[in-house]
C-alpha cells in the first residue's frame, strides 16, 4: 500500500475517505453509502482480527471491533498526512505502530 501511494506521488487517498471528508456532510444520498462501505470495511478487518485471536496470533485483550475501527481510522488519517506532506513518513509510522506494536 505504501508503494502504491508513493507511486502516485502521495497525491491520492482513499476514495471512501476522500468522499467522507469532502462530500458526506453535504449529500443525503452519499452519506449512508459511504458510512455503509466504511462499516463493511471495518467488519472485514474485525473478522480478520477475531480469526487471528482464535488461532492465538493476537492478544485476547484486544476487542476486534474497537481495534478494527481504530486501525481503519488510523489508516485514513495516515493517507491524509501522507498527502499533506508528500511523504511516506506517516505510512511508515502507521505500519510500525499497528503491525509492530498493536497487533503483535
């Protein structure tokens, strides 16, 4: 994901995140669709985390749903930061903290 973002010069973000930030508060049509898609993405992350817990690869203290919401929100913020400073520093920090600390 870092390579893809860097390939485009840190000028692209996530379509859902971009729409959520720029359009959702102005469109009664798009707001629920954006929310549903972000929720589905969060559900998929939560399922993966629950499966990792089930096989002993993730600390049992972590709530899969809350952790999924956090990871998704952190990723969206990471993309905003990467676009703001045209740098992969935020992406590196995201991966280091999420996969090197939180989900170890």
